């Protein structure tokens, strides 16, 4: 049931979004997302764990570096900072409950405006945390993860945890403490670190080794505090190679995993993989997912898509069924998310100005994921997809190949085998066959 506060309805004329099936003509209904439907042993709701991102949907206003706001929705307009923040939260919970989604995610500064006064900010966030607690109780919506925005304030222009000035780092610590307190008070299931300013613009003024050591120390300090407060959730690092900083330390999945290993953080931290960050790193989204799954580190996902013709983080809503089927294959085979879910870190375009556009964007993304889940599950159950890949490695399943895998062959043994068996056969990788197989099941 939608949660609407008093006579304040922000999305007038839009009721509860329901599953109506693929045949419906209703653009404000789900065609594929049937929350209670069981797929591969779990409901769709349990697999996908959708979350709405507070920052894009309730703080973004359509402004870009060249133009003023275009999204004039009427929340966050009247009264002081706390009154405006409550208004915005009313809008958020109305929206999330109309979509019937289980989760939301926020940065501290999304919830309520921050000033430069640490104690004032803490007070404001506590007030809104209490308000959110009531909203959560009334709606059953939960917090998937919280985070602190350590990149917008000008004090972070040279980094937060990696700032060369300890005084700035201390402010980052204060902010993370308050954001952790809020996350814990709201029963948040996870906590995210995205290091948009943790990196460098020029090595000429940067001691990279020292900055990375400071980053690790900061993560340990934050983690120790949260554990002391009883936080049982997972910490996520969200890799991104650049933007806003020229080079960011959390470059991609592989880089982050080796950083966590080097600094003894593997036990508490996993990855939050974002589609458009993967492509900025020169990878496919599926590459980043597979690296995370193979390391047992797939925590969560920030869902969006980039633009094929330009090179920045456009954060568009996901709508590509082929790409998401390939992603869902990896997620399903990998056993799903560890702690996290699918957070729509995506924004409607500057010229999508109707409140309804926010619904169309989310419904489209949700349905594309739900449909991809169904297709991926069918491929895994009914097709020869897994067998074809397994068969490619069959020469390692027995005989000398198996002995080699176990470490039982020397370089001389390899030479002997090569000489005894002559030239290997030419064997196809069958890529086009597999691509067609995916399309066949869509
Ligand atoms: C920025 C980004 C962030 C993080 C949270 O590219 O993805 O919104 O998800 O700080
Ligand atoms: Co993100």
C-alpha cells in the first residue's frame, strides 16, 4: 500500500504499480516483475532486492553544467532544512511504496542539507533518521545501504581519506561516523564507500603510497567503529576508475580486491559493481561481475547504463535485455548477491520532466531485470550453455591435463606430451552459436 503523509500526495494520479503480465497495455504496470513468483528456488523479490537511490530520484533536479534545473517536482521547497528534508522523505516513501519495492539507499547529504558545522549536521541527520525509522515501520521498506558523501564539499577537493591534510581526513571521519550511526539506527543491511575523490589529478603533487595506506587505515577505523556499535552488515567498496578524479584508487574489481587483500580487509568488505563504472574502466559489466564472483566478493550492484557514443558516467536507466541476461547468468551461477541487491543508481534525462517519467524509468529497469532473470534461469536449466563451456575444458578433466591441474607435471613432462601427441586439433570457441543461443531464449 502506498504510504502518503496527510494530504500531501506528490505523485497524484498514479496509484499502486502492479504486475499485469506481458500482455498488458498499461505503461504503469509491471509486465515481468512478479515479486512473489518463484524462480530458481527464490522469489523474484528475494533474487533482485531492488532499491531506489535517494540522490538521483529525490535530490537530482535535471541541472547540468550548462543549464538550470528542469525537474520541478515541489518537494524540498518549503521551510527550513529539516522541514524540506521531511517533505522530500514523504515523496520518497510515497514513490517507493507505489512501486512496491523493498529497499532504498542514501548518502547523508541526500537526506538533509549539510552545513560546515559537524554538530549541527549530526543533529539534523538524527532528526531525519528518526523520521525515516517511522516511515520504514509504516511501509516495511528497508535500508539496503547508507553512505557518506565525501566528494561534494570543497574541503574534499584533494580527497577525503586520502587527503594530504589530516584535518580534512578528520572531517571525513566525523561524517562517516554520523552516516554509520544513521545506517545502524535504521537497520541498514550494508554500508558503502565510493571514493570519487580518493585518487589524484597529478602525480607531481601526490604521494600515492602514503595516500593508499591512509585509505586502508580509514576503512579499518570505520569498520572497527561500526562493529563496536553492533553493525553486522557488509561493507562495500564501489569501484570506479575516474570521474570526478583523473585517476581513482578503487579503479575496478580486480584492483579493489587486491587492495583489500593487501590491507587485510577481505573479511568485512565486498564489492558494489556499477554498470557504467565498469565501462569507464574499459571493461564490460559482465567482466566486473565475473571477477567479483570468482573472488567470492559480489556484494551488490548499482544498476544503470552508459551511452555508447560518449565516454562519461551518464547513469541512464538500464533497458538492454541482452546485456542484462548475460549479467544475470553470472549472478545466478555465482549464487546471487552477498548482502546487497540492485540499486538504481540512475537518473532520468534532463528533458524528462514529468513526475511520471520517474515511474516509467524504474518500471522499465525493473522489468528488464525481471525478464533477464527468467531468461537466464531458463538458459541455465534447459540449454546446453553450461555444457558447451564445460566441454571446452574437458582435456583437463582426466589424464595428463588433470595431473597438470593438480601440479603433478613438470615443464619436461609438457614437452614430452607435446612431442608424443603431435599438433593439437583446431577447436572452435563457438561464440556466435552461444550468442544466438542467448537470443533464442529471450
Ligand atoms: C557515483 C556513484 C555514487 C555511489 C555512491 O558515480 O555511483 O553515487 O554509488 O556514492
Ligand atoms: Co553508484
